[in-house]
């Protein structure tokens, strides 16, 4: 029977919460967890990343470190994606349970708002872009081109995220 971790992953520094709550087998390694984050936040793995926890500082060999070895209930793990934009995600382990089902995890069970797109300038660039998009008096074609004309920061689609996660199921 597998131990399943339910984790809340929150993007740090943004004005309006951007988060995902997901369930994952506790025995996955941190390289696989990185792929889970990419699917959860709609990123494309264009950039480097790292993990940090309070016990061992920076984690180097992700394929050799299991999730259950770096986080316990009530503890946090930090994932940083894109050294330039420095998207920092705080991961909080909120629940542990047993499940005998195979091929069901990872699974997103909730979330808030659309994640910033790749290369959007970190928190400052992202927040500034949202402000410019909200200006109805002036058009900013470069912002529309970068984000897309239909970009909606409030958009969250659980089915789309879980479809992306199916490729990571064992």
C-alpha cells in the first residue's frame, strides 16, 4: 500500500494567490516531482530549478532523493524554477494517507488562478504585466503578444492540469 502525500503548492510573492493542491506517491524522487510542478503550473521545463529544505539546504541529486525523505507533515519544502524569474513555490504537506490504487497519482484536486507564463519577468514583471493588461485606456501589443489576447489570470482548469499529469502516472 502506497503512502500518498497531499501537498499545497503556493507561488510566493504574488498579490493574488496562485496555488495547486495535489496528491502524489510519497516515494517519487525529486526529479519526478519537478515534472509534476511543470504540469501543475503549465510550464514547459525551459529553465533550471532547485529545491531547498531546512534540514539539508540545497538538494543536489534529485533522482536519488525521495519526497518522503525531505518533507514530513507540517513541514515545508521550497521549489525554485527559473533562476532569472525565480518562481518560488512553497510546498506544505497537509495530509498523508494510504491508497492501494495504482496509476492514479499524481492528481491535482484543486487550485487557484492561472500560473504566470514562462519568461514573464518574475513576480515584478508578472504583476506589472497584469496591471498593464487591466488598463482599458491603452493597448499594449507586446503584452498581448507575450501572454496571448485571451490570457485570464483568474482561469483555472482542473481537467487540463490532470490531463497533463496523466503522462507522469506509473
